[in-house]
C-alpha cells in the first residue's frame, strides 16, 4: 500500500475514534437527570426507596445518570413552602413529593416554571386541588392516590374480632388526609352499627395525652391516613397490647410495627408505581396527560401481636393475607 494512502486511512480512523470518544462522553453527561425529593415523615422514605429502585430498572442509576436532591424527611410541615422553594431554585428536572401537604407546596412552588411533579400517596388529589380530574390531571402534576378502603378495613376488623363495638379514632383536623379519613370512617361505622369515639390530636402533645388517658371501654383503635399519627404507630401498638384491644393500620408496614393487622398500600410498591410515571415524563410525556394511578391495597396480619392478645385467627383469613408476621 502506498505510504500516502496508509497515512490517509490512519487519519480517518483517528478522527472516527475521537468522534466515538466524544459521543460516549456526551452520553455520560447530557442525559444526567436531577430529581428533587421532599418527604414528610420518616415512614415515607420507603416510598422514595421504591422510587429509586423503579427508576433504576428503567436505566436511571444513581450517581451515574441521575442525581437526587434529598435533605432527609420532614418532621413537621411547618415551613414546607419555603423549603420547597429552595429545592425548586436548584432547577430539578422533576420533583418527587410524598404526602398531600408536601404536594400542595410543590404545586404552589411550580406554578410559573411548570417543573413536573409526581406525588404520592394522597387521599383525594382532586379534592385537594392538585389535579383537575383523575383521568386528565392537567398542569404539571400527576401521581398515585389511595383507594377509599376504610369500609373494607373495618370489615376485616370485624372478621378478625367480631364482637367489636367501640372504636377510638384520633385525627388531626388540620390535615386534609386525616379529615377525609375521618369522614370515610363515620360512614363506615354507621354502616356496621359501630360506636365511633373521635378525638382531635393536632400535635404530639395531644397524642401523648390521648395515649396516657385512653377512654374506657374501647374495643379497637383506628389510625387515619395522617403522617403525624402514622409516626406514632409503635406507641399506639403498645397501648393496644396493654389494653388487649385491636389496632388497625392503613398501610402494610404498620402491621410490621405492631398493629394486629393492616389493610392498605405498601410504601415501597407505591414508590415503584410513582417511578413508572416519572420515567414516562422523563422520556417526554406531559404529566398533565398521564392519569393519576391508584395504589393497590394489601392485607397484612401480625400473628405475634395476635398471640400476645390471645386472639386466634382463622386459617381461611390467613390464606387471604398478602403478608404474615409470625412470632
């Protein structure tokens, strides 16, 4: 081969190699995604874990092509608006918001810049003003909502312990999800002919007072979908075991933390569900065109708690449980 032709071929190969290297480097940097995450309550961090796992399955690997801005869970919703503004100022590609109060803050902080928001869990995103309709959210938000499963939860309670009559229901009137839970519980209790004893708990001090002075004659305790009350499930579980009364939870993990049983969503799976919506948005879909999805409910039973309370659970009920916590 003539020397001049060989030099030309080597020059072409060298150019192609440089182009390939530049293309690989560009791919490594151009597609990096920035996710801002805000979570109310340490118990909801499991949903962020599920979200990360779900996006990893879609090819978004933390530290490689996706970065998460997360400063730890909020212990209070006080000042949540200002904290959300700080996250938005860092111009993320998408916001992960856990619980209704945080999602409302995200909605207010993104009115002008329209940064996509994926929310969850929420009781009623339409009533909360997060979206226009479930099927056509509109705007820059979509996410995962919960089913109205209070009546079914109460039905499971009566299946486990049929002679229940009096139910203690603490709720926070300043939390929208808690109020919705209370309204659903009133309807369900009336349907089954049960006596509902409602106590307002606006802060941890009022929760402490209720636990220390639990009304007499209570057969069961129902906790609403409320981040603050959810964070005290272990304290309520101890009260329930001490008084030999039923504690029912609204999400699967609550049975793991001592409730006799729980009927509701799985926090990790809810996060994975949110991740599927996020992946569609990151690939160009408009969040306002993606219907709000509904989380699946699961039945979990804690046989250790049942044993401590002297309750025997029929085998046909155990066969219907998605998860059983054994002694």
